[in-house]
C-alpha cells in the first residue's frame, strides 16, 4: 500500500465521520427540512462522499465515528458546519444545542464546552462567514484555554 493511499483513506474516513455528524444533527429534532437536506447534499459533494456512503450514512448516521482533525483550524471548520446545521432553520431547541455540545467535545475542544458552543452559535446569529468564524473562534478558544490554565 502506498503512503498516499493511507493518507487518502484516513482523510476520507474523517470526512465520512464529519458528514455522519452533520446528518445526526439534522435528524436530532426528528424532521429533516428541505433546507437541511440541501445543506447535507452540498456538504456531501464538498467532502467527496460516495453515493453508497451517502446512502449508508443517511440510513444509519451513527455508523461512523466523529474522527476529530488534529489541527484546531480544521476542528473549527467542522464546528462551523455542525453549528450551521443546528441553526439552519433559525430555530434552536435544547436538543440541538445539547447535540452540538456533544460534538464540540467530540471534536477535541477543551475548556468550557458550553461557552465554546454558545460563542459558535452567536457568531452564526451574527451571520459570520467561515473565515471570520474561524478567526473569531480561534482567538476565543485560546483565551478560554489561557484562563483555564491560570
């Protein structure tokens, strides 16, 4: 097996795990809206999810682990996608927020997960794009971790 094949396999597995996380969040409130489905489909294309993996994950989103990325920047990008799915219909129930907290923790964030989740959602309310979201969350998370170490 080539080194590139190992890298590609791990990369694809992380993408599948992220996609499955998004689908779990979408199913969390019981109904998947058309807007959520559109987001899921666009993300499937972006993450290069195969048609068979798409069907399998849509059928059983718990079949894939979260597989958090090593780099914080990539974890923040995944948090952005998850938070967008939670907030896509602009209705935020306790179940969605609780699910996002679980995924925030599963993505490997440390510190106060409630604060990180709340900050991510507040940035979406303010309609931050991905670049601004990443920048703001990076600074915020570093400050949380700095305060926790004092």
